[in-house]
């Protein structure tokens, strides 16, 4: 298998963490890809032009991160990151959506700041910031669920928080959310987290 990736993407980090947690990391060749490069061939693998994209050995392609992560989770015999059924599954998927939604809002915010300053829409930036903080407040209220394991929901949230720290180091989200902050500090020492810290280049 081949993974089209960018080392700064929170969605790629989700997949990278999943690969480590499932013991599949050595089975995947990593292909550095710049989605914003006008000459990229990424669209040949993913018509959406986004990373991550997982090219399977038979030529089929999986995208995007929720699908890739669940597919990878089906390939190993260890403890599953996605609960199979019932309320546990819906809670995990809901938490994954919350983590991914924080990343979405952060990416929208980042893209807006890269426009010429006189073209930036401050109301849009404030909306994304408010979305991120609401999601964090919702997570602060369910820290018991965060602490219950390290499945796809926790992976998504951790990937998003790490990316927000990477891109917006002055966001100052921890002071009003001590439970979330403590949880993130603790799980940041997991091998799957230390091996996948986002970085430029």
C-alpha cells in the first residue's frame, strides 16, 4: 500500500497514528505530496485533490481519513479502534466527527489568513475560532470518555489539538479546559503520538 501524505495535515496524522496503533506502519510506503502544487498528480489518485489518500495493492484508492482509518482497522487482529456496533460505535464516530470538525475549522481559518490582508474576512475567522472553542468545550465535558481508551475518537481529537498547537501556538485553549489539557498532555507521550508530530517540510 502507498499513502499520499503531507507532514502538516491533521487528517494525515490521524492515519499515521492509526498505522502505528494497529501495527501496520511498515506495510505502507509513504509518498510525500503537496496538494497545493499546481503540478501535483494527486488528482489521479484522489479526485478531490486531498491528502491522505491510500493506494491499495490492487490499485483501488481509499479517501479520506475516516474511511482510510476504518479500512486499516479491518486489517489487523488486535484491539479495534472502531467499535463494531451499538452505542460505543456511535459515540466513537461522534467524537471522531468532533475532532475532524475542529480540524476543518482550523484549516478554514488558516487558509483565510493566507489571503492578502485586505481580502481577509474577519467575521469568517471569528466564526471558525468560535467553532473550535465550542468543540473544545464539548470535549471538556466528556473527559471521562476521552480517558476511557484510545480509539478513533481520541485519535481524531488528539490529531486536531496537536495541529492547532502547531499552526496557532497562541490560541491559549488550555486555561479554561484543564481536563482536556491534562488528557492531551498525557496521551502526547504515546509512541504513536511522538512519532507523528506535525512538522514543516
